[in-house]
C-alpha cells in the first residue's frame, strides 16, 4: 500500500523542474491556482492543460505515478457529476469544467511535492512568508509544521502496512472480509494507527527539543537559496500564462 501514496514522497532526478528554486515552484503553483480559478472558456482550459502537461514532461515524473495519486480524488469528484447526470443534466457541463480545474491544480501540487525535498520546500515557504514575521506570525514554525505534515503522510502509511502485515502473520487477512465487515475491520485499525502515529510524533517533538531547535527564529541555513536563470525563465512563462488567460477570458 505504501507505493500507492504519492503525496509527501520525493522522486530524485536531475530534471529542469527539480533544479528550480523551491520558491519559484511555490510561486508558480500560486499563480497557476489564481489563473485557473478564473477559467471560463475552453481555450483557457486547454492552455492550462498544456502548461501542466509540459511541467510533467520536464519533471520526468512517471505518468502512472501521477494517475495513481489522482485515483482516490477522481472517485470523490465523480460523485457530484453522477448526481447531475441523474437529477440535473443541465449542470453537467459546469461540473465537468470544475472537475477539470481541480485535477489540474492537484496535478501541479503533486509535481511540486514529487520534485522538491521537504526541507527545501519548508525553506522556500519560510523565505516567501518572511515579511509576515513583522506582523508577529511565527513563519519558521509554520514552515516546519507544513513540512512535517507532508512528510508524515508516507510515514503513517508505512505504519498501516506494518499493522496489516502483523495481522497477516497471525492468520488474519483483512482482504478476506467483505461488505460491512471490511469497513468495520478498517475502522478498528484507526486506534492502533493513531497510537503509533502519536508515539512517532512525540518522539519527533522530543528530538527537536533535544537539539534546541526552539521556534527556529534567527537560525542560519547551510544551503542558501538563490534564483538562477531558469527560475526567471519559469516565472516569465507563468506570467505569460496568466496574461494569456486574462486575454482569452475576455
């Protein structure tokens, strides 16, 4: 089951997207989100799809990995479309475009996590939000929290795998159950999974405290983020996309 969880995993590579500054990738995601939320014409959706597809090709992330990550979300998003198909056929077109938009945004967010190390992502988020520190916002702690939350997703999945393997070693396989019994069996996994997750979280908190990390304010970093030519080129392409989207929607 671990290999089915893509969010929070990092795929090492030497692609163009991997070499981009994490701040650039975060700004691209924000600009793409803002531009995509105002899409109305079919030409705008096509342009957004081409841009997202180009980033996928440049990132060298396997397409099957991205599709595997989108499967649970696609199942949830198809439920409203099924409702419109049965009871309100006039809303199918709007629901289809909404599904298209959400899939584009999630795909770009997945590419961000797959091509950026969690520490680099936290550092980029911290530097982008640094002006908020003047308003009393704990930027360093916020960035660390986001990084740990993303990193804990595959960790929780690994703990679930260990619990399932332990049950199989005792002669119980949850896959042999059917219907409501399987749902009940999965619900019963919540308690041991929650206990192990809290134990790991407490251990991590003690580790951070033992290293005197504190709130992270004023700490130096071994790696200094610097913008390169590729970052300016990527920013220019995204700016052109936003401007093009505005022109196409008129």
